[in-house]
C-alpha cells in the first residue's frame, strides 16, 4: 500500500468460525488482516483479492491459448495447415470464451 499513516485503532469481535475464515482468506490472498479489511472497505471491485486471483488466472489462460493459436498460425503460414488444426483453433477459442464467461459471472456475483 501507500505510505499512509493509520491513526485509528478498531477492536473487532469475531466468532471462532469467522476468525478461521478470516485467517484462511488472508493466507490465500497473502495479505495481513488489516490490509484485507481495508480492501473490502474500498468498494473497488478490482481491489478485491478474489477478483485479482480470478483475473490473474484468466490472463494466464489467455496467454496459453494465445501461444497455441500462434503455433497453429505458424503452421498455416508454413503451408502445413490441416483440418485438425482448424478444429484445435476452434476448441481453443471455445475454451477462452468459457473462461471469460466464468470470470465475468464470478465477478458479477461479488
């Protein structure tokens, strides 16, 4: 975060289950508890750790699909294009669309 100085201290009471969930979420997103709460209070969807993880996974998926598409295009340019390559390309694009739909649905439900 930035070099902000936090002057106000808040005490919070949680149940055992809530504390366990908080600790799990902080471990998953590699954040301190106070930092996690500040992110939740910010009301900026891109700041939510869950959304950051989803977007990171989506970017990785897009990169993998892009690599496969580039390999197929290279084969097309070399003159070794086949119908199997076309089917693979369509499958990769469907996979990409499914991943995009999943992320959009998950972000929309936050």
